[in-house]
C-alpha cells in the first residue's frame, strides 16, 4: 500500500508544479491586449431645451411675426379704414379693428357663397318646356304655343355665348334643351307650331331686374358687371355678338330667353308661327312636359359666382326665396343674414345688400370673414372658393415660398381685401384676413397685387422659419465622434 501511495504522491506533485508553471508563464507574457470600444458622446444632454428647438424659438418667432404683420399696416399707403385678423391654428397672432365695418367689393361674393352652402351642395335648378295638353295637333302642326319656364337657373347659356369665356365655368346648355324639345316634337309627329315660344319668369318678380335706385347707382351698372336678373335668364341677360365680341344688356331677359329658344328650334327644323313673347304658363293640370334640363349642382355654380357677378346676384336672390321671404333685394339681404346666423357666424356689423359686391353700401367685418374661413367644412363650397396662390392669375401675387397658400382677393378702386390660409410644414395653419378702404381724397387705385396685399402675403409666407433664431443655432449640438481606446 505504501509502495502505491508514494508514486501517486510524486505524480500529483508533478502535475501541480506543471500547472503553476503555466500560470506563471501566462502572467509573464500576457499576449494580445483586450480592447474596449468607446461609444459616441452627446454634446447636448438628453434633458435640454435644445431637444425641442421649435418650442424654444416659438415665443421669439411669434413676436417677430406679429411685428411683421403690424408693420404691414404701418405703410403710408395703407388706409386708416382697415381691419386685420391673423390666426395660427385658430389662436390670435395679430388683430386690428376686427369688427370695423368696411366695403368688401368682390369679397362680398365669398359671403354669398357661405350663405349658399346652407342650401345643400347638390341643389339644382330646373328649366322646362311645356305645352298645353288641351291644344290639338293637326297635320303636324301644334295648335298653340309652348312655354319656356324658368327655374331661376343662373347659368343657363347657349353654347355660342360660352365661347366668350376662356374657362370651363359651370353652365346649363340651352342648346341641349332645344335639341330635346325638337326630338320630342318630332316623335309626336309635330314639325311646326301655330303659335310661338312664351317665356315665364315666375320664380322672381320682373319688377327687380336690377337694384338701381336702391343699392346700385347708374354708374355701378354701366360697365355690365351684372346683367339683368330674372327667374328666366339666358346668357347672363346679355345679347352676345360673336363677331364683334360686344354684349348688349337685355331690357326684358325673359323675352330674350324665349327668342333664343325660338331661334334654336328653327335651326333644328321646327317651324314657329308667332313671335316670341312673355306670359304665364298653363295650370299644372294642363301642362304637357316636352323636355326639361337640370343645372349643374349649386356647389359648382357657386364657384362661377366668384368670377361672375350675375351668377352671384342670382344666388343672392335664391337665398332670400328659400328662406321664406322673397327674391327682392331687401328680403334677400335678410335671408342672407338669417342663413349666416344659423351657421353660427358673427354677422354683427355686416350688411349684405347684394350678392356680388357691386354696391358700395355693402359692409363686412374681418370677424365675419375669418369665421367663414375657419368654420368651413372640408371640401365644402366655401373651402373650394379658396384658390392656390400659384394657380393662374393669382400667381402674380405669390410671394417666394407661398405655394402652400390659398386665398381669395378683391381690388376695386380704393377698396382692397384678401383672405386665406397657409399650410405650414410643421403642421400649423395660418389664417388671415385684411380689408382696407381708402377715402375719396386718396390718390391712385388699389389694383390687383397691390402692395397692401403683397406685403401681407409676404409676411405670412415667411412664417415660421423667417422669424426668430435660426434652427441650427438652437438645435442639439453635433455628437462627439467615437474613438477606440485600448484597456
């Protein structure tokens, strides 16, 4: 047993000595060093105002923005009779005399469009042609007359008349109605009328084809900004000479409409035995419908009202009629106010005496205009009335960087107005309204893209990055690059 123990002991001592020697060798020669990676270091702490640069610069930016807006009004050419409202996300940035009563000129049409929206965007106007069911047909001749019955359509037009405009404005084709009447007559075996075409303008009283002597003057109406107003209106109530490009105001728009339909029927081979005239349609029980035509939806017609004074006035009358009053100017004005109040709009101080802004007796406030912009429905009639500033004629007014701006503007003589919104890439929405009226002693004319309008648009377009400290100066500092160090 002892003999076995001694060799085992010697072997164990040898193994232990070998292990200790290996450890000593490794300690003496450590070989390749271990490496430690040092991470990038932050120059700006996690909790630091630089982490929210937009928030940090906003007070200074807002203050400088307000100062820029105020300086617009400090220009010597800006009349003292003016109002201003500018909001960011509905919060007031700058304001001056927002309830001051001012003449809106063509911006009155924007108010009209706001009232029209309450009528329903799909509302249409219907024009029809009827005969008297008691009248006999003998050898292809209808014994008696036919009636062109107006439905207050503001945009009933001939195809020829529409060629005077270089746009795609909403319209109802009288040519199409004439073609359908001719087809219907032929299907009934009728090729001739013993009588003629009678125009019925029952929807509006013929006593108010214009507002001269009430809210318009002879001078207002002299340049044919608005045609005669009638429940049966064709071609804005104007006779159009395509060869000379001249228009002549009709003294009897319903009679002119009957005459125009009569001519179109003759062109389509229908004989007419009597001169066109005006009169009352047969009782409904005796009416025989030959054809009818619907206008485009009122949402499309309202956009034409922004560029066509006659259309605006016809819609003004319709608002009065729908509100249970009448299409007369005084009743229509009340109907407009009622409609705007029902929409929750602030009408105090505003007075819509016509629909087109032709009258210098119209009054509007910046409060009302701002509310119309901010309370509009997305994709509604009012919303569609704001046009991108870099689109078409408005492009001349566009400031650098203002491509996300939509506006509506007016400028006539000593009256200028602009309203709109700008979408900012940081998510903000800037809404703005400015109306200014120069007095009669002022010289010059406030024409399109005048300095009052363009200076306001420029001030708005520079928000937010044109005001306050540069973002680079207050943003988080650059990260310190990482470096490898041996441990």
